[in-house]
């Protein structure tokens, strides 16, 4: 099965408490490939958690 690629827009509390734990259990089905958040602190945190994944401040850059 080919994994579906996911770009995450917003890595705040809902991401941390709901989406991230669920996607961690579904690694065979989904691949996290990019992130976006307006907060420089959250961008830095997610970049350290997922090295090699691009992290954007503007969602239109992620979608491009």
C-alpha cells in the first residue's frame, strides 16, 4: 500500500494532543512531509521533532 503524504497546517494544541498521537499510530498509512505554523517557536519545535521536513510560516508555501 502506498502511504498518503500529509502536510500539517497548524501545530498547536490540537496537533499535539489529538492529531500527532493518532498519526503516530498510522505510520503505515500516512507520511508527514511538511508543516506550517504562524508561531516561530512552534516552527522551531516541529523542525527539531521532524528533521528533514520543510517547515513554513505561510500555508500557501506549504501548498505550493
